[in-house]
């Protein structure tokens, strides 16, 4: 939702109410997260031939998707869904998922000769789209429980002991990351950000500690890289495979996931502490993260499958270059021409699908599943004269 520029008059009192402005921090954080997503996928092929690339990869995957899940949860509603909100699950998640799954099936057939469409097995990045849908569907039920955070942590740990819960409908990964989504929602429900003025107060020592935490993680990832290889840490960080498949047959294997979740929350907090609070020329791109998320994999696909990034030494050239190009790619895919071209795919309006066609459209911007264009938790829709409550 864009910031409104005019005052509004409430019909009940006739008083002038100024619209609340969009909080730039959240757009900055969302854009920074999507850059890390693109970067993680971009350097994936470099990790097979370079320890420093693998260390960077592990450091990123330790927190970047949990951070994205936290933001998504922060802007999610736990009340009984309205008809419009239920329709949004279809138009913003299910329909784009089917569209892009079809495009990936077509791509694999044209490039690899593979023909095996399977909507139950998300292709590459589409798992997170399904995860967001499941998160939103089950949140109202979680909100009914005492200690919802505790229950989601238990679910996340417990699902790793169940080998029959796999990547079908991305269920294993969804349940594995559920605590982070719930944490974001919990922070909003408790009004933690406003109560502790986390967006207003940021003393130098918090930034210094955050740099030390992130820097220490990067150092640990590099200094003990052989250990992480032996433990197959990269797959632990996916929150996808059962413990037994990761070599964690012992009863205490769930403790590894607990440690990784604690680390992810700590790193996410450090990451958010370093996000700029002001409005910059790139801030608005944070409103269009779903375009970047759904489209960047098609750009990276030729490099991933052709082996163009294999057998390179990323230490002094390729890793910095790929990092820079990831930022540029995330910017380019959020620009207006790209959004205009791909809007029918990313933000479809299937009026024909609904008994009430109006459910497929609405005035103004549509919300994407991450909540990037949904009103802020502290914002309330401005009532216009003559509008019904």
C-alpha cells in the first residue's frame, strides 16, 4: 500500500485524520531478504569448487529464510478470515503456484527433456509459496492455543523424526520453518516492536554487537568448513530432510534443530538491527519481492544447469561479481516494466474462477503473500465519507 498524500475525515466525528505513512524499515528489510535469497541461489554452483563460497552459502542459509518467514508472519492476520482474505489465498498463492509450476514443467521439458508434471512436488523456489499458503491457513487455529510458539517449536522438532513427512507439498520444510512465521505474528500480537521502540532506538553498541554476531558466524562457517562438510550442515539448514536421512539417527538429533533455530533467531535479530530505517531510492522495491522471488530462478536456471559457474575460483573475482549481480538482478526484477510484463503471472486476476468475480479484484494494490503491500499492523484503513464500516 502506498502512502496516501491527503488527509481523511472520519464520518463519525468529522475530525481530520492523517493517514499513517508506510514504514520504510519493513520494505528495506524485505528487499534485503530477497537479495540474500537471490544471492544464495546464485552462489550455489560455486559451493562445489570453493570453500569460501560454501562458507558464505552456509552463513546465508543459517538465517535468510527464517528472517523472511518472520517478516511474513509479522504481517499476517490470525482472525477468522473474510471471504476476500480466503479469495486472496487462491489468487495470490494457489493460482500463481499452478502457473509457475506449469512454466517449470515446460522449461524442464524444453531444456532437459523431462516430462513429469507433479503439482505435489514444488519446483525449486515454489516451495515457499506453498509454505506461505499453509502458514496463513493454519495461523487462526494456532492463535486459539496457549503458547502457540511453543507448540510450533515442538512441531518443527518432532517432524524431523518422521521420515514419512517429506517434500510433498513442501510439508516438511513448511513445518520446519513454522516457528519463525509464528514468531513474527507473535511479535506483532504483543506489539513488541512499538512497545520497546525497536524502530526508533538503535544505539551504536547494538549495531556493533550485530556486526560481531554476523561476522563471527561467517568466521565460524569458514574456519570450521571441513566439520560442516562432514556434518552435511547445508542440508540441516534446509529444514527439509528427516534426521535419519541427515545421519542423525540418535534420539537427541532434534537438539541440532533447536540449536539451528536459536542461531537463526539470533542472526535474524542482528540482521534486522542493521537494516536502514530511512527511505532510499531502493526502498520501494521492497513492495515487489514476490516478482523477484518467482522470476529470479528462471534467470539463474541457465547458469545452474549449464555448469558455467563450475571450476571457477570465486575467491577474488567471481564471488564478489556474483554478489553484485544478485543485487542488480533483484533490482531489475522489481522494476515497473518487469512488473507490467509479468503481472498476469505473478498477480493473476481470475475473475472466471469465482462465483462472485469481484473477489478476484479490488481497488488499489493487491497484497502479495509476504504482506509487502498489506497495511502495517499499526495502520488502520482510512474511512472515507459515505463508506460503510
